[in-house]
């Protein structure tokens, strides 16, 4: 099937690529179908594109590239919502707020996008009891610790 | 910011009709009870901050900035 995207125009995707977000993501709760597009270059940057709304997309970053010690604890309730038996079944992404200068670009380490690709389910989880920042500077964060 | 020390079982009143009770303190966690009219929105601050960050993320997802980002991330 073909979906409209902001950057790549019409993109051919397989229905198997569609991830279902039962609760959407925060502030966009009505959007339930996304695809996560990789640019094939192993940059650690991904696009999370709404299937039904071509204008809605997020830039995702591999959190473990940003903070090597990142260790999100996903509660059992979220684990079962994602139909995952084990935490190893889950993939993690963080949403980036891009800025004109790269130094001002931040990622939300507190609320990762968590995906169980095997079940094609995803959700944004606000990590309870963690002190990960909602606006963590992409560059200079880890170095300054 | 007004800072007040309270013990478990103590209460605070905000305005005429909002009551905040300190229910339990254990380790780093404080359990709080809130009585407020239905039209008063109560949310964990990280929820509102995550909503705001998502809105900004969606607005800022411009392709030139994405390219800039890709070029700056260390290769795996």
C-alpha cells in the first residue's frame, strides 16, 4: 500500500510494517497507526510516520546511542499491553525536538516510544520513578556528566 | 515557591474547594490524595511536559534539520 509522507512523498509500505498504537502518543491520542522508517544508513535516526495523516511524523533516535547507560524499566502492565512476554522483545526509541542549532536539539528520555515489532504494537511510556529528563540535550549531555 | 513541611495525615487547602492530603511517605515516594471539583484538571507534570515536547517534536521535524542531525550522530 502507498502512504503519503512529508519528506519522501508517496512511500510504498507493506501492511505488515504498520504498528498499532492503541493509545496513540501523548497529545496525538487519536493517531493509532504508524510506520517507523529507517533510512538504511544505520544512522540511529528514524522517522515515525502516521499512516493516516501524512503531515504527522516524529523524528526518533536510538536512545542507547545518546546515553549508553540508558536503562528504561517497563512495568508489567505496559509489557502486557504490548503483548510482550519478555523485556528483550521490546525496541526503544526516543522522540527528538529538533532545533536550528544541533546543540539545542533534545530527546525525551523520560517518555520513550516502546515497540514490540513481533506483535506490531507500540506505545509511548512515561517512565515512573526515573529521573531521565524530558528534554535531554542530544549532544553534550553525556559528556558533561 | 511556597514551601511547607507536612506529615502523613496532614492536609492542605487550596482556594475554597481543593484539599490535598499527604497519605503516606515511604523512601523516595510520597502518596498524595486530592479532593477537587470535577472541572479541575489534575495531571502529572511529566504528562503535560511530554505532550508539549511531542507537539514541538512534530512541528520541528523538518527535513533539513533531520539531515543535520544524521550527519552529527556518531556512526555505530
